[in-house]
């Protein structure tokens, strides 16, 4: 019997909850994004470095997109939409890393009673 391409291999169990390769990859992706954001934002200054210039370019581009599509001030939406954009971008690019299974395309967690 062949396995379904929609299932992910189980790496280990946390109590009754199975942790699949896709869940572990998502956790790794969150750690990389969190660590990267911490490294890029810990030394912000009035005279920007290359990393700070890249961040400011990303924020300005995101603000322009929010302003153009929603026609509102972007400040209340910047954090949520920026986080979603970076996570989805990194999740899609993670498929290019050999041996790393990208996060699943659905937001449905596997129930522990299965």
C-alpha cells in the first residue's frame, strides 16, 4: 500500500501529540525568523547599516502596498501583514532546502486522538 502524498512523516511524540516533519520545519522556520529579526533590530541607529536599510525598504514597500490596496493608514496593519508576508515567503522558499519539508498549506492541526 502506498502512502498518501498529503501525509507527513511523524518524527516523534510529545505525549499523545504526534510531531510531524512539517510541524518541526514550521518551528524551525519560526526560530530562524525570530532570531533573524532580533539580530537585525538590536542595533538600530539614525545612520542606518545595510541591514537596517533593507528593513526600512521592506517596511516602506509594505506600507505602500497597504495604502494602495486598502486606502487606509498602514500603521495598524503593518505588524500583522508584515509578519504574514515574511512567514509565507520563508515557508515557500523553505522547500528549496534539501531535506526540509515545507509547512503544510493548510492551517488545520492534526488532532491528537487520531
